[in-house]
C-alpha cells in the first residue's frame, strides 16, 4: 500500500474538521491506539474522517444529555410522496395511548444504546489506528472488555447487562464506506441467532436535536430487520420481515416511545405508509453506501493508494466510562 510523506498539515486539517459538524468532538473515547504517524491522505478522505468523528461525538453528547420527552406529534401531512420521519411520528401519535407510560421502554432503549456504543467504539478504533486509511479496505476486530471488570464498574448492574450481551454480538468485521456532513456510514458483520450483515447510518442534526443510528440487518437465515433509534429524543421504530433474491418483504412494524404506549392496530393505509418509509430508507442508505464506496475507490485509484486485499486487524478497548455516560450515569 502506498504510504505518502508524513506532514503536519494533514493532522492540522483533521483536527480542524473534527470540531465542526454535529456536536463538539471529545477526546475521551479510548477505542484504539492512535498511531504516531499521520499520512498525507487525500483531502476528501481527511474531510470524511473529520465528519465521522464529529457525528459520533455528537451522537454521544446527544444521548448523554438526553431529552425531557419524546415529541411525537408534528404538523406533517401524509402525502403521496415518500413518507418522512415526521409522518411516522404523526402516525405514532395518532395511535398513542397517552395515559399509559411505556414501562418497558427503558430496557429497550438500553439495548439500542448498547449497540450504538459497541458499533461506534469499533469505528472510533478503526479511525484512531488507521486515520484516513480507514476509508479503504476492511478490518477484523478483537475486543478487550477488561475495563468492565475493574473495581469501578464490576458491581454496576446496567454496565454488566450491556457488556454481557455485547460480548456475544459485537461486530467481528467492519468497513467504513464514508461520511458526509451530519451522516456517517458503516458496514459490518456479527453474530446473533444467525450470521448478520449490517448497514448503518449514524446521523446527527444540530438544528432538530435528533441523533442516533439507523441499522439494516440481513440475517443469514433469511430474516430482515430495520431499526431506527433516535436516543437523543427517545423515539424507536423497527420493521421486520424476510428477504430473498427478489428483495425484502416486510411483515410487522413497531413504534416505541417512553411516555406513551403505541397501539399496533394500524389501519391498512397506515401500515402501507410505515412499510413504505422503512423500505425507502433501506434503499436510500444502501444506495448512499454504494455511492460512497465507489467514490472513495476512485479517489484511492487516482492517488495511487492500494486497497488492501486482506482485512487489517483492529484492537478495540471499549471505553466503559463513555458507556456509563450514555446510560445516564
């Protein structure tokens, strides 16, 4: 792989870009060993790494701050155009039983926050170790969860619950297709009830306060899952179904918020809108990942940067203090 001369300018640009975008970046994560060398990668790659760091840090900040409530209602009007998240929130509000608090929401959101934490710690580690080189090739991950066993955290039931589950489902391979302002993309594989290939979009919007992740899961056994978790404003939706060579077939859709119970007795019209939303998001995210993959491969070819044929190792030491902060501790 071509290694270009080390210059201070690349690091300066990276640090400058890291403080813009969504959220002010933090240096508190420890998801890897920062390399001593910074190579003069193309500006397009350095820019994307800056966006990604700002987005991840913004998501962490948004979840750690939390929001006082979930705002389901919106002024959006359902039209024949592709539905938006505002339309989905409008449907959820219509079916909400407002006098009933969702008693199971805290545990559900904790599981999503655990996924956000583990997946992002892997991405932090890749960027820490490989810098802008994270945008080419793939990675094999190994994990050191020993910090969770320290005297500081060993008696913490919430930490133990998250770490216990994440040990078994943490991604073992990953790649970084790219990032744009406010959104960054990850592909990965991990174990669940069967082998899972996942496509993720982390998002962070300073104007609305929304931040979190959308995850698209293809299980090896033919099961399909779509998940959207805005852990800053406490709103979770999920769609489930199957997939084959003909495409995805959705069969159910769930909506969850902490302060209401959402009835799942959706009308046929509402079900169609919900399914259309989940499917349009799948197409949008997968198309964006393909575009970024193609664009970054072209940039690498232009610059004479060889894309490694074999996955490179990345060691992940999850920052348990960051997990505690995400869990509101």
